């Protein structure tokens, strides 16, 4: 429960209060629609833009079940409370779907959906509807499989019905059956999720999983690998590198020796310093080997100075666009001299040199046992170890870990627990090799700018992460375990480990329209625009929302704490005891011969789940009712808002190109 006092004109505040009172007195009054109507009105002044932005934000929250009460100067708002139960999961799913629906309630997305479903008459492309499998046909095939008495013959028959093929979606590559871009196919099916879709300017690899045994190779499911968030406390605690206490515990658990932990700390600082340009910040290189408190304090002051200069520079850049000549083209060296990277490098060097100073002081290299014993008891020692762990995490998270930020099956395969198949296939040798091949020669933009030279970082994945959509156990990831002893074709056990929770904070519940209004408000008030730039930290959407909220005199935590915690899961091929050494940088992945093939994973999935699933009458009945209309109906409400009749439809979209 939070009290908010928005910085809007008194008459605008009173207008909203009156509407809130009216909604409480008259249950038929639609407060959300009234607020959205106000948010659509044109605005010419800062005050009017503040008002329409706040109306749009309030409509987003109320539409998702937030409660609102009137106070003397503003309002008291509360996010919906979700108790751990199936009923709560349904409420959360409905809330998420409303957020997703609001997010695509715009001309661009509706145009996109319509174009894929109904290509122009003269186009060679076929409708995306042809990539949704016919559940009734599958039902008939499975009924024939059920008539077989021999279990091995059932599995062989199922293999002829379901043959997963993993397809990486390159931007311009097209589907051989429909002519549609693979990336458009992926995006269309992602829009069916009950969570708004957010793009990322970090590494992203989207995949389709198609059924090679069926006509047109229909879509079984989709997934996407992206850079994980670094600061997921639940996950970091599970991985045993969240703080110095976890590191020390691994010595007690006999997963690390004292010497190994010391080596990990020293290597982390050495490597990070080698990857940080310092020549323009530190004159005496001797201070890198033997840092002093004086140089550390100077770097801390410089970081703050450059932070202020960076903000001022953003305002100037908004007013004046500079066009670079060929000679001024950006390089890692020139980029490292930008205010943002001067700030980053100063702050980074101050932390790394502090850790090195403490490690030198207690002689960690020559007497690790004594040094770690002392450092565990003093604040400076604890901080130094935490800094080393921070850069161990950062190094692996940046290029050697991937998050399944999208992972699931498409109807009718969701009735066959296809989500489990998609999740398991993401761990296959095929996917690991594709990821490595895609990034092994790629220069890291942010790391190169910090180093002042081109850097290509390791790209062999150590682990995958994923989060359920809801707090309660996910049917897709929960107890997702396949043991090699039960399925000998697997190279290792396939286990997704529970790894704590996310904190229930984010921006999924804030619509794109509200986000755009906040960006407009920032430009109007601050006289500069928040752009999406690699290296800024938070996602572009979150950054502009935070600034917009502050302009409205709203605390970001009050609005962005949505109470929907998500359960974390982590997958790694190595057993947990050996995995610690990889996580601490003491061992390296050399190849992917330890990873299972697509075929062996599919075989295990068919035996473990599908063979039993198709024997259920409920499953077969549901399959019989599923076809392409099951998918297209998800967009029905939004599409109707833009398509009133055929003539208006043609007029509306005739001059639009994607």
C-alpha cells in the first residue's frame, strides 16, 4: 500500500478524484475507459502532458486489479495480492493477459497481426494460420498409436508423428512454406503469450521448434536466449557466488579448497583490470600493481564528476544532433572516452583497485588461508571478496550464461506438455553449438568500450536460466528432470534446479503507450530524450519509466513493485559439485560433447510424458477442438477495435507498410 501525490494541476487531480468516487458509487461506471479517453486527448503544455500520462498510468494499474482510495493530497494505491493457489494463478494470468492485450492495442501491432494472417491478394506469402497444426488430425493419429499393444512400437509410431526441428531465426531468413520472415513468425506466436513482449538491445537468439513430420512443418513452440539479469538475488544465492559467506561455505562443503578460492579471487581482479583502460585516468602504472587509498578516492571522485557531466551532455545532444564524418567513426578507443564510459571505468577501477589493495595487504597470493581467515572478519576484507565475486559473476553472465526469457509451446502441442520439450531442447548440443557459433567471433560492445580495444569474450554457455510466469510452482519447469539411468541415450542428467525467486518488481504492467508518454514528458520537462544505448544498465523502457515517474513526483518502487514474484530455475550439464569450479572460473568448457542430442531428448520426452498423455480422454478431446482459430481468437478483442467493417479495414491499412 503506497500513498502517491502526483505533480499535476489541482483541477486535474480533483477531476480524477471525482471519477474515482463515481466508480465506487456506480458499479457500471468504467473508470479505466474514462482515464484512457483522457490519455488520448492532445496536449500542448507540460501540465496537460503530465495529466494524460498519469491518467494512462492509472488506467494500466486499475485494469490489472490494483486498488485505489482517495487521500487529501492524492491517492492510496495497492497492487493485487496473490495467494499461492490455483485460483491466484488464474487471477495473475488474467491480469498478465490484460497487460499483454493493452500492449498490442496499437495500429502497428494490429497491422502486423493482420498482415501475417491475411497476406495481400497478390502476395506469394501464405497465411501464418497454415503453421498451426490441426489438433483433430493429431487426435486421430494418437488414437491409432493407442491401439498398439507393444510399448516400443508406440514410441516408434510417435517418432513418425513428432520430429522436432530447431530453427534459428535470422532477421531476413524466410519460411520455405509460407514465405514469411522467420523472425515475424516468431514474433507473431510470442504475441500470444500472457505477458507483454519486450525487446532487448542485448544479445538475443530467437528459435522456432517445428514438427518436421507434419505438413508445412507447423510450429511446436518457440524460445529465445538472451543475456540474464545480473542482480537476481535468489539465483545468485543458489549459484553460491552472491557474497563472501557463500564463497566461504563452498570451502566447508569441500567444493573448493582455500587455494582455489584465493586463485578465483585473484584471477577475477587481474582479468578485470586487464580488460579496463586506465592510461588516461592513472599516470603511474605502478599504482595498478600496488594501489593506494589516495588513487582509489580520486577515481571515486572522478566517477561522480563524469556522472554529472554525462547528464549535462545528454541534454546538449538532444538539442543538437552531431553527424559523424568517416574520420570520426566510433572505435572502442574513442568510445571509452565518452562520459558514460569514463564514469564506468573510473567506478570500476576504484572498486578493482580497492580489492587488490586489500588482497595485497593481507598477502592473499602467498598465504591464502591466513588472508581469507582475516578478511572474513573485517569489513574491508568482506567488501574486497564481494568485489571479486561481482566481477566473476559479471564475466560469466555477460557471455557464458543465457536466459530463456521466452519458452513455451504453441497449440495444439501445449496439450502434450510441449513446453517441457521446448525447455529441454534448449539444452541440446545443437543449441549450445549454434549459440557458440553465433557469438564466438563477436566483439563485445560494452566490454570493448571499457577496455578501449576490441574484446571477444568466451561464448560457450555454462548454464541456462529461466523464470516461471507465476510465484507458485510452474507445471512446465517444476520437477523437470530426466535421468540418464532411465534414458541411456542422454549424455547427462537433464535437471532444472529451483533457484529462489525474483523480487516482484518490473515494468510488465506498464503499457507501451504509457511508456511512450513518459518519454515525451521527459523530453518536454528535461529538454532531452532518453535513448536506448548499450551500457546504460537498466532496459530502455525501465529507464524512461523511472524518469517519468520522478517527474510526476511518484516513487518508482511504489509503481513498479507489482507483487508478482517469479520462481527461478537454473540448468547446467555438469553435476553441482563440479559446476562450482566452472562458476568460479577455475575450469573452462572446451566443447559440447557432454550435451545431449535433439533426438535423444525428444525420445526421452515421448517416453516420459507423451506416451501417457495421449491415453487421457481429456487430452484427446481438447486436441480435437484445437486449430488455427484457437490462436487467432486470442487477438480478437484488440483486432475488433481497429476493424469495424471491410471498407474501413481496407481504408485503414491501404497506406501502411511494415
